[in-house]
């Protein structure tokens, strides 16, 4: 089964880190990425640019409405994701608990619907 691991944290964390702290933090992320890829758990994953680069899109009464920036103001922002291939939720939780983002923010696991299996 596939699970989407959404990684939320305060974007201001990086701004308050020294170069050495940022390098160490990124080293943890690269190590986690390597770990889940070598284990065959990761199907995909990417970091996202800051929310200041986001564009919110709506369609109302036939008009396309765009807003620059995120839809909602929150303490934590979506910063990246992984798609995990796990046998069940317990295994997905185990792999998520190893993610560096679990210590600095919050992680959301969501099962991905497989429509080829009847939804």
C-alpha cells in the first residue's frame, strides 16, 4: 500500500540556523532519503520551495482566480513529501518516525487510493 508522508514545519527554522546547523540538518535529510530508497520504501519525494512562492487557484462562476502565497496562514507549512510503499499503516508509521521532520514539526500520513484496485 502507498502512503503519502506530508512534512510540515515552521519555515522560519532555516532562517534562524547557522550555516553549520543548516548543513548538519540537510545531512540528516539526505541520510533519511538514502535509507528509505535503499530499503525500497520510497516511491517518490521532494522538498518544496517556501510558501511565498505558492499560488492558490480557484474557479468561481467560470472565472479563474489566483492568489499569490499560501491559502492559509499556519504555524507550520508543508515543506515536502514522500510516497512510501509499506505493507500497512504500522510500517508507514515506523518509517515516518525516522524522518528528521518528526523532531522539528509534524508529519501526516495519508493512504493513497489505488483506483486500479476498485478505489
